[in-house]
C-alpha cells in the first residue's frame, strides 16, 4: 500500500480521487434512513446501493494519474495538511444527480463550512502543481452518493438531522473496477485537527 513518503510505487497509472470520510454520526443516521427506504419503497429496489463502507465526500477527481505525480501530490499534502482545520458539515437535502430529468445517482447534498472549501481549494492547487489535470469549471457540490440508477421516483419527504458534525479523515483512494461495481483502495490518509494544529497519522 502506497504511503505519502514511500519511494517505491507501482509503475502503472492509477485512477485516483481524494475524499473526506463521513463521520460516524452521519453514517449511522444515513444508514437508518436508507434501510427504511429500501424496505418500504418499491421503486428504490431497482437502484444499485452504495455500501455504507464506501460512503465519502469527494473533494477531487484525478482520473488516471502517473505514480510519480501521485507521490508528489502526497508529499505536498503531507507538508501542508496539518495547517488545515477539521471541516464541519450539515445535511441539506437529497436529490437526483445530475438532474431529476436525467438521474444517474441518488445523493445526499451537504452544506459546507469555509474550512471544507479551503481544503478543497488547497488540494486543487496542489494537484495543478503536480501536473494532475482537473476540471476547473466543474462546480464543487459536497455530497455523498448513496445509490446509482435511473429512477425518476419522487423522493419522499424526510426529516433531516439538524446537527453539525466534523469530518476528520482525508483519504486518497484508488478506484478498482470489479464485476459488481467499483472497489476503493486506500493509498494514504491524513488526520485533521479541529484547530488546524499538527496531528500526523499515516497508513
């Protein structure tokens, strides 16, 4: 498994993305809600549900990246991440992405605080410095994908949690295609602190 300061990496390009792990409170609430939907809403049976262990908030899609560029990216994050504050999120609403007319995924949209936007901007800048091409025109909408499919079913009205929660773990994932979908392999991770003070932890 690749580590931020490991000089030995595989030679082939890797499809990678950077994400924040969902906090335990949000995971439990979301799992409870999804379980209820799947048990009573017949229309939802046709969807391909994302396993709770794979729920995350994507900050940066990198596409196919050369291992040297990924290693350079990890080293740059390693130098900077301890200045980043642990971000907070609030639940906003559920919706079909990219639109109700042409749905491909069911997502939980989140409200982000300035700390989350600051981290996203910082890692976007780092990716450009490492020659990792991202789409600068794509608007960043923090969300959690919970299911995939083409249902146009009207989402039921639900009461959302009002609590704000912290996100503490920043993770670099590798996407691995499988027969039943996509698996995610952790390549590196970084623990964030509430105040932005140094708190290092690696795989």
